[in-house]
C-alpha cells in the first residue's frame, strides 16, 4: 500500500509540475500574436518573460522554507491554485503593463511548487537523480502539448482563449492533490522562520565549495534553458520563416527529447556522477545550436532540435548535485535557497536573448548560448584539475 501511495504522490506531483510549467510556456508559442496586439518589441516581451522567470526563481527559497515549516502538500496546493487564478488575469489583460504584472505573479505562484514537491519526493525515494528526472517529466510533457495546443487555439480563437485554457486545467489538478495527497509532517515545524532566514547561516551554506560551484553551473544552465524556452519558437518563425504551427511542432519535439532525456540523464547521474553527465549535456547543447544556425536540411533541423533538447537536461541534472551536497534537515530550505539564487541570476536569459536578437540578429543571440555552454565545460575541467570541490563526482558525494 505504501508503494502504491508513494507512486500516486509522484504522479500527482508530475501533474502539478505539468500545469505550472504549461502556464509559463503558454506565452512563447503565441508571443508574435501578443507582440502584434500590444504593438511592442521582442525586447519588451522578453522583459515580461524574464520577469516571470525571475519571480519563479524568487519563489524557490520561500517554497523550501515554508514547506519545511508547514508541510510540502500545503505549498503545492497554493502553487497550483494561485497559478490558475493568475492565469485568468493574464488572459484578460487589457493593456501590456497588466500582462507584465500577471506574468510576474504567475511565475511566483508556479515557483512555489518545485522545491516543495522535490523535497517531498526525495524524502520518500532513495535515488534522487531518477526521481527528480521523473518528476521533471511534467515539464517536457507540458512542452510537448502546450505549444501545439496553444498555437492552434491562438490562431483559431485568439491568444486570450489560448492562455485561458491553460489556467482552466489547473482546477482539476488542484482537486486531485487536495483529495489524494495526505497532509505531511514538516521537517522543521518547531524552527522559527526568523532563524531559517538568518543571513549568516544562509551565506555559510552558499559558501560551501560544492554549493558555490553548483550555483555557477545552475546560473549558466538556467540562462541557456530559459532563453530557449522563451524564444525557440520565435527563432524558427523568424530565422527559418516557419509558420506558427510548424514552429510549435518543433518546440514540442524539443520537449519530447527533454522529457525522455531528463529521466535518462537523471538515472545516469545516479550511476556515473552529475558532473560527467552535465558535460555531456552541455556539449550536446552547443553542438545542436551550431547545427540550427547553419540552416541545414529539414532532417538535420530535427537532429539539431534533439541535441538542444538533450543539452537542456543540464537544468535537471544540476538538481541532484544540490541534493547530494545537503544534509537531510537542510534539504527543504537549502534546495530552495540554491535554486532561488541560481535561477534569479539565470533569469537574465530571455531578456538577453531578446536584446541580442533585436540588436544583432539570431546568429549572435543563439550563438551566445554556445559560448555559455562551453564556458561551463571549461570550468568543469578547471574544477577537476584544481580539486575545488567533489560535490558531483559520484553518487552520494558530500562537500
């Protein structure tokens, strides 16, 4: 019975991650429609998307702290319910500033889900890389279905109906989590919130060699991933001249690879270590971007998308590196803290790519992702050579 319940919880966490991810991904496929209606530039829509990802990043630490204090189930419910309500606000936004504010708030509520759910699951399962990979499968499923559905709805009924449809999906998932997931005991119910927010203790955690290096990896991985999530469909529409539907299908293919690759790479990180797995991801991403920028044949375009999708798994693999570097009692607060820090810094990805695309074109914009990926690979080589930390060298390592 316990085995069945654990897997029920895992399934519902995947569904909750699916809907919170779908809300954040729904804008990219219909970005050109939003740009046209509000008469704005790509830089401005990139700014709105960066704000959404920034809010998502800011919510990671509070999620970990509140989950440890009040129980992870409660935080998951707040995340899904709040995201659904704000999704309606986004769909009916009368002017662009309201759209921007709604983007920001959606990112904040959606961001409450992941650390709480990840902590809940890693407390129940023994293989952090594998369970994180499975939990993360909710994101690529959202990426597989959302672009196609939203693109079709946007073209047929308008972008507002497309965004509203995503918000509506959150209701049934909220009900399922409420009814099927039992309240859980918090890990630090007697610890005051003030003590968990002491700057000295938080800084001490971040200053650990394994954590500090992981933050650097996470920043770069998020910069690349958030940029791709925000602008890959627009890149195909403008650089290749593809239709909105065709661009959405390629975006779905990207997520299909990301979904299968996330589980595979999570399992490989448990077996062979996170660092080796991350290097494979980053080299794959750089190779895929170079293929796409060469404007190859259609089959090669699909190969490039596959390589990029596999490379984006770096954002998944970096998470077990965090878990392996934390004590049991630190996982809620520590995981949320580290994710907040590297996701806040990595949230510059969309606005940077939007600015570079406006100012210099897509070759420079996507080419920057190659530079970032290779910079991280070089830093791994330096880390191994200098022995800076051993946080991701093998399964179960500690700082």
